C-alpha cells in the first residue's frame, strides 16, 4: 500500500518524528513523507511514533487509494491539528484565554491549590514531638507497638490550637493573618495544645477554611474509621450533611489511637505533646512558605464561600486530599535534599542504607517540598481529565443509520442518543444509562457504540468496562480485539486473581495490614507504601510501549509498572471490578489514587451486573456512566 505521512509536530517532537519516518519513508517535503509499505510495517511505524509521542506530536497517515482519492488512516498525537479528513488548517482565529478555567469546569482550581499548599505545610507537624523524634533516632532501642497517638492526630490538634489561639478564632482571616505575618506564638501554642487535647470535641468551633485544612491533615494517611463494630453501628443511618457535623464526632478513637496496652499507652501518651526542639518557628524557609501559602488562601476565601453555598466544597476537599497524598507519597520516596540548610534537629523519616538505619529528610524540608509537589499536582488536574489519549477511527463502530437485522437495535440506540444530544444542545454533563438485553443480543458491542455516541466528538472511545469474573473479562477483551478490531495499543485487559464475589476477606487480612503499617511506621512514613498491589494480576497489553502525555515526575510513585500505565492510559480498559473499586472504598493509604485518576478522564461501564448478586437473573444488564 502507498501511504503519505504529514507531520505538524513542534519543538523537539519534530526531530523525534523525523528520525522515525526517515527510517521508513522518503521525505518529499519538509514535513511530508511517502512510501510503499506493508500493513505490518505501518503498524510498526505507528508504534514507534507513539513511543516517542509528547504533547507537541501530531502526525497523520493517509492511504493513497487511487490517483484521485486518499483515506485518513490514523493520527498520532494531537488530533486537533487535523480535521476529520486529515486536512491541515490554513488559517486560524484566536480568543482570550481569560476565564478558561471557568469554561473548562475548573473554576475552583485556585482554591484547591491554596488548601492543598497550606495543609501540606502542616500535615506532619506532629512529628516534632519528643516521642516521634525518639522513635526515628537510629540509636533508639524502642520496642513499642506503634505510637500512642498517630502523628496526624497530633498535627491536627496543633493546627486547631493555633486557630483557636487567635483573637477571633471563629474568623478565617484572623488565623490566616497570623500565618502571613508569622505573629503566632510557639509558647502560646504549646499551652494551647495541652488544653485542646483534653477537649471532648477538639476539632469543633473552627471557621470554614480551617475546618477544611483540619480534614486534609487528619485524613492524609487514612479516612477516619472506627474499628469497634458496636460503636460504628451507633452511627449507622445518621446523616452527616456538613463538615462541621463530621468534625464534631471525630476523636482519637476513629483510628488515630494505638491503645494495645493501656499501661504502656498512659505512660507514653504525654510525650506526644512534648516539643523540646520547638515547632519549626525557627525555620525561616518553612515560615516563608507558610506565609506565602496563607496569603494565597486569603485571596481565595470568596471562592470558598461560594463553594460552601453550592455544595462544591466536597469535591474541592476530595481533589485537595488527592493532591496532598500524591505529593506526600512522591517526595517521601525521594532522597533527602543535600543542599537543604537547616539547623533544627527535627526529622520526618528515616531510611535503611547498607543495613544501617539513618535519618533521611529534615522535617521542615519534608513539609516545604511536599507542599511544592502537591501544588504542582493541583495544576495538572485539568490534564488528568483532558489529556489521556482516546481510541478513534474504529471502522466496525461507525454508525449506520439504515442498519437492519438482529443487531439493528444498537443503531437505534445511537440514533436516540444523537437526537437527545441535539435537543439538549449538548448541555448534559453526565449520563446514567441502564442497558438491559438478553444474552447473545450484542450488549458488549452496544456498550462500546453507546460510549462512542456519548463522547465529545461522537467518534472516539475512552472508557472502563468493569466485570465481576476473570473469564468474562478475558472473553470481552478478545471480543473487542477480534470482533470490533480495537488494536492492542488501544486496549488493556486487567484481571484479578479471584472473582469479585470472593474478595470479602478483609477481616482475615486485618492482622497482615496492621503488621505492614507497623513496618512502615518504623521508618516514620506510611507515604512510602506502594500505591497499588500487583498480587495475582495479569496484563494483556504492552503498556510499556506507551509514554504518557501527563507530567510523570509527580506520578513516579503511581506509574511504577506496565500495568499501572495500562490502568491509567489505555483508551479502552476491560478489567475485573476490583481494580476500580478502590477509587471509592479505600480507607487506608493511597491505593485509591490510580483508579481515581483513571475515572477522571474515563467513562465507566459495569457489565454483567447479575454476577454481583447472590441469585443470577436470566436477563443480564449493564450500567453505563
């Protein structure tokens, strides 16, 4: 076959593209190539282009069908550089980018950034305690099982005491101004936390911004959770419709107290509130970072008030927690900064080198750099939603208005979707669809067509197909690959080691979880835990061949293996549902991060829902989101 390649690449992407295409085709223009090539050779070219692709890559491939006709086969990189036929624009118009965050539904991004930065600067403040520093000491011979109170609980009590020590504790501007001017008193704070720790409800009576900061700090390792079944049941069915009401019921017994031995607990708990080396008030770098972050938050208070009025504060808090945890995991995995200047003998974590335990990052270094990393992650949030690539140009999914026969109902559904979108002028922001049909009627193919019809351009796919059983997942992957012709580089298949109905072993594994936490606790940082399990998983996709368009330095602790890339990047992902459930069901750690990031840019199909209930029903169905 005769093909023509057209490059609209920019910057370094142009050089990389030329190296690939010059090896396979004759250059007939500055950015145009032509050659005779086999189909296998063309797939190799496409694969190599994708391996070197970046945000500045845009290459189209045209099949020369006759002297008067050519056909666009595919585009690697930015598809908006070409139209549907592969033509390049000869003119363009411009518009002001002011207000682009509003147009892209990221109006609250500055607020997310401000809350994340300030929370990060205080998230491990409680590690300044005598008890925690003694535990980190490489020469320590401590044999105790966990801290009496977890460091995030001490951190949140410190921050709450700081807010309440101001002249107007119910006014956000009061404590924010104290941080901006560094006018808060460390000595007064040490007295305040002694009073705060004895309060029955220490996290109440806080202004709105402070409450959100408190939530981010206290939940940056785990969500509040009561282990005692009887007490947990006492809250069942009770509405908790505001952050203030939630903070009223949270105390140290919600997973922040290690009371294994009462005598040991009572003998050591007071050390959690002793700070002989201070609370970083002598760290000029940390205080400057706090001042700048507080100034930024002060400017976002009107936006916060708006979010509280319309209910968007929940999503703001969720996104901020995601960024804080990702920043914490990322910087905790790095070595200490050799150029960090600090005379304060407070440390955040340790590491084992050549079998010897050693100090790792200074506490002020850790807080400042976690804040920087987490703030960077907030700026990338819109890219997680818009940048991951799509599957397009799938010939067997092309709409046929005049289809007849057994599967014509699929085209009828697509026609109705098109008509509805036209009637609503595409103002609908989301869909919940129930697809019910008998076995063998073509639901799996219909789901793909529906997802394509709901896509922004009505011609592309990016969705997760979640099933309950391994065999069905593998069969669906085969069907998409063979019947629909979805290429290997557009499809990932991930399966768990067991059917999802057998994944109810949390109680049996609880002791293993506790032992793992204690191992991490020895190093002073649970943020060094892996974010995703690899036990019993299979991968049917060459994920390492795809280099993402997202900023991967901040994702280094998330994208550690090929299957992580498959989960995040693959345009079409068929998987057992346990891969996605973590996005909403994770209590401890950051294992929800990867599936959460995936769902930010992806539709979701839950197929064969009868596999998730005890009694199978004759008619299977699917939920499409």
